[in-house]
């Protein structure tokens, strides 16, 4: 329960830091100065976010209203346990990804690096804005800001493939939110007079079951960044972007914003009591389960490493949606934790994919047989990321999946337990052979025979850090476990 509401402008400051960094980055005349300012902005952003953590852990929430758009409809920020968890992870990983970007972008002599860093900063501003949104309108505006800010990153290479992927990206991401979320939001406001997130939702008895079902589907599918099928094709298409973009935005910021929005809608708009009374949560669970199994099966057939990671991400995102929709305390705890655990595991895998490409030019899994002998540090980190995503100890992914499994039993939904177990086996089936063939093959089998060294230290150190954190989180899951438990207590009790 919230013990005290603290009014502070720190949430706004956290959002504005990376926004204000953009003109500074544009004015930089050398790479060194530009990258220094990127680190300064990223570090300041993380420190401002982290400065609010003690207040949240003490049971408080932080609020700040910018201005009123309409009566009862402000642009406002609210920092609670769930938002703090997401903002903490995304702001910290911006620092790590900035370091990785230096090694990756410089080693490949990428063009448009100033533009790249500027749009990255805008994207992180939007991400933290979503995390700290106090109502559906504020969340929607920052969600759209993120869509527009990441488009130039997806189309960074500016070739025909990048432009085509960019069109697909905008069609799904922007099209779904305008066609589905916007009208649903306007309809809800017209009926209730508010869009403020409430601990147990604010819809009450204002709608019939059929209307509620339509609204649930519009909002779940409308936030297409969650990658729920069939609105998932943008994610594999977006893999054409540079690997640091894929790593942070498509393993952390963009996709996690999607599932974060779905979670906010389920808990803060509809509420657990309303969804359970009409059994609407089972509809969402079923949609998420289909996505989990289908994405895992498709991943098995992908030879491109980043495409396999993309379809893996689609399935892993629906773990979070499934956990929240189960509405049992353990399941929601697991869903919130999976945002963190999957972020560190999957960003490690993307970093490793980028390192392999930067060092050798190899993109396909079939060409990676024997690569562990040439890049042992990178592939060891890859193994750790794999274990975390599968949900095996000693990695943090085990803890979040353990809570999800317990949550299915607590909700008395054995069919969804079967989904989790089968999908975890499929995770192992499409990831573990990559690691096995990378290290254990004969000289005749090895496809990777040319002389290759590990990537520059700016690339290597970040992937080692994220892999190490994945292991550390298994033994020390705090403060994230505490934040997840506080979030559950606020949303559904128990």
C-alpha cells in the first residue's frame, strides 16, 4: 500500500535529460566529444532515476503534473514500483549500450553516427516517459514519441531493405496505436471522465461484457510493440537496424514498452476484479499462449542469428503478457521480473550477435560452427544469455520463470503451465545447438576457420557486463524482486 505521495519534479527531469542532450550532441564537432556527452547524459539520467528508488522502496509514490489538457485529463507523471523497475533497467542499459555502440559503430565505420546517437537519446526520453506515466493519455503520447524516434534508427542504413523494413515498422507500430488505442482511449474517457491509472482499475460497472471484451482486444493488440501475433511482423523486419539498436530498443526499450503498456492497461485501467468477474483475462492468456508457441516454432527454422533472436523475443514478450493476465500474485511477480531478467539475457545475445558480425561479417547460424574457438569470451557470454532466456540456473531468467510457473498453479490454470514448459523446451531446442556447435565440433565440421580475433574492448566489455549481471541476478535479485512484490501488492493484493 502507498504510505505517502511525494510531489517532485524528478520524474520530469529524468525524461528531459536525454531530450535536452540532443542539441548538445548535434553541436559536437568530434566523435570523442559527442560520445562523452552521450555518456554524461546517460549517467545523469540513470542517477536521477536511481535517486527516486529509496522513496519507492519505502512505500511512497512520486507524482508531478505538467499541465491539464482537459478537465481531469492532465499530462502527468507517477513513479510507482512497477514504473521504477522498468525505468531503472532501461536507463542503466543505455549506459552499457552507449559503450557498446562506440566499438560497434566505429569498427564498422558506420555513417550518420551523430544522427544515431541523437535518436537514441530521444528514444530513451520516450521510454522513461512511458515508465512514469500517470494516465493513459501521457502513456499514449510517449508511446507514439518512441515510435517516431526509433524509425530513423530502424532505417539507419538507408538502403532499400532498410526503407522497406521502416515502412513495415511504422505500419504496424503507428498504425495499430492510431487505429485501436486512440479510439479506445477516447471512448473510455467519454464514458468515465478519466484516464488516470488506479490501483484496481477505474472502469467499474460502466460497460457491458461485450464492450469490455472489445476494449481489451483493442488495447492489447493496439500496443503492437508487445509483438503479439498477428501484429508481430515489424520485429523481425526491424532487425535490419544496427545491432546496438536491436539490442537496446528491440530487446529492452521498444518491446518492453509494449508489454509494459499492456500490463498497465490490465492492472491500471481494467483491474483484476473486473477482468476476473467476466473471465476476460483468459482471453488474453490464450492469445499470449498462441504467440509463445508459434514464435518458438518459427524461431527453430531461422538461420539468421538476429532473426532467430527476434522470434525468440516475440515469444518471451508474451510470457510477460501471460503472467500479468493470469492475475495471480506469483504470476504477476514473475511477469514483472521477466521484464528485467529477459532484458539482461536478451541484450547479451544481441551484443554477441553484433560482436560476431563486427569481427567476421557472419550473420547466419550455419556459418558459426567452431566460432567458440575463435571468440571464446563472446560465445561464453552468449551461453549465459541463452541460459537466462531459457530459464536455467545460474541465471536470473530462472527466477522469473519459476514465479510464472508457480503463478499458473496458483491461478489453477494447468494448460498455461504446459505452455510455459513446452515453450522452454523449444527455447532450448533453438538455442543450445548454436552453443554446442560453436565449441564442440571437429576440424572438418568447423565452418569458422579463418583467423578472427575478439571484437574491440568497447564491444567486448559491455557484453561481459550484461552476462555477468544475468548471473548475479540469480543470487541477488534485489531490488527488482522487492519492486515486483510491491507492484503486485498495489495491483491485486496478496
